[in-house]
C-alpha cells in the first residue's frame, strides 16, 4: 500500500480514504465537520470574551497594587465558586468544568496581579497583553 | 482593637473599614466593585458558551465512537492551535492564555469522548452533563 492510500487515520478522525468506501462513515464525517464549525464559532466568542476579561482584571490589578491590596481575595473567590456552580447547573454544564474554568482564569489573573504589584502598579509589565 | 474594628483585610481586598478612613481607597474599592460586576457578566457568558461547546463535543464523541474513530485528533488540534493563537492576538489577548484555554477544553472533551467510546457510543455515561 502506498503512503497516499493509507488514509489519514493516524493523524485525524476525518479519514477521507475510509469515508469514500463507507457511506455511513461519510455521513458521520459530514456531521462532525459541521459540529466542528460550531465548536470553532464558540471558541472565537470565548477567546474574545477572555480578552475582555483580562483587560478588566488588569485594571483591577492596577487598582489593587496602588491601594496596597493583596492580589488574592478569598472572599471574592468563594462568591465566584458558588455563583459559577449555579450558572453551570442552570446551563446544563457539569459544574466541575465551570470550577476548572474559574481556577484557570483566577490563577492566571492573580499571577498577573502579582507582576503589576511587583512593578509598583505599572500594568506595562504585561506589555501589549495587559 | 476589637474584632469588628480589624476590618476584613485578611479575607478580601474590599476592606470596608479601611475604605471609610481613606477617600482614595474608597474610590479604588468603588472602581473594583464595578469591574468585578463586568467580570461576573463575562463569566456568565463564557460558562453558557462552555455549556454549548460540551453539548457539541458530546455529539462529536458519539459520532466518533459509533464510526470507530479515535478520541484524539492531532490534525484537528494543530488547526485549533494556529486558529486560536491568531484570534487571541487580534483580540489583544496573550496567545499563551488562549492556548491554556484550548488545552483545558480539548483535554476535558477527549476524556469525555473516551468515556462515551468505552460505553459503546452511549452518551448516557455522562449523565445529565453530556
């Protein structure tokens, strides 16, 4: 079997060679392609919202550093945990995933707050990606 | 100093006792409160979109399992890495954060795809949070 006949099974689930031989597989591939476009659209929206979120948290970081507040805020975090858990359940999302999301953004925001505080309230330390 | 006079400095950056004594701190607290409301609004939107994203990836998981495709798809992942990096830069987000987001959702989606495959294409294994 030549390389071109092997199909792309090893690298992708969208195996064009396999799909040609089996109409049921071809249908599954078509549906997966459409769903992936929707997933890409959701990702575009989420990445754009994350950009806005980090602009807001950067501003919070500057205000905290200038007022002498600590980067971490456990009372705020408790509020966020409870709130996001409730929103996740209402939206039909496993609350464990919402908690993983929260941990990811809060950890990253705190790390950036510390850098702003260490630079004496200068958000410039985060360069263009404040 | 009594407990009530100590302020809530240890637990929160919104230290009401400290803010009362200093108008500049009070202004910072006011601005942080407003920014936090915007952050909460962004989180509501993102968690709702994550709920939709996992509904889509669950459908992909069922289609993959029934067609006998592997849960992982490295060609697709390469496409997503390049695409999200570009969108992040355009949106003013550190592309490192977009990549952390991608790793988080893709890892979780693959873990769920494996569970669907192990259950013979039955999304019911994910209970109500498919």
